[in-house]
C-alpha cells in the first residue's frame, strides 16, 4: 500500500507534468521556471530540437513554435518511480500541431513521443532536473514525411 506521502508526491509530479503542457500550449515561457530547476538539461534533439538549459530552451521554443497556429500536448500513462527526494517519470505525449501554409490552408501534423524525466524535491516543490524526449512517430509532417522509431 502506498503511503500518504507517496500519494501526495505522485499527485504533485502529475500536476507538474500537466503544468508543463499548459505552459507550452499557452506559450507562457516564464511558467517553465516553476517546472524545471535552473540548471536542468532539456533535450529535444529526438524531435529535431536542441539540448540546453531552461533559459536557452525558452528562447528556442519561442522561435521554433512561432510557425505553428496551435498545438496541444496531451499526456498520459505516466510511470512514476519515487525514491525519497528524487523521482523518475516516463510519460506518453500525443502532440497535434497546426501548420499554416500561408495560403489559408492548414494541416495538422502529429507527433508521438515520450518524456523521460528525472525530478527532485525542492523547497518550492517537485522540479524536473533532466528531460529527454524519445520519438515514437511523426505523421503528416512538412514535406509529407512520416517516420517511426
């Protein structure tokens, strides 16, 4: 049976994962400061991005996502393992992204991936210290590419 502390920790971590999605989908880059530690490493290279600290990631996201009319990060099936003041999580993400061709035509690209996270309990609550994406698939990407791993 899980202790009340473990139940609370799991709920706080799940909330943190959802907060990330809302920060990205609303383009609230400053909200990422309450999700990652300041020295975190965020690795988006599996989906064509960069690996960097949060300050650089915020600049990267603002630029890289500016060409999308909209997107939704939908997460679920998180496998969370807690060990005292540290934890790991592996979470499925399904991410439809709306591309505007500039001629009024829009298309939806789909990205399937997992977030693989290392987390730590801080005085301010749980924070992600390392995030790595694992790509599952792209569908309807620019140029018609579809890929799977």
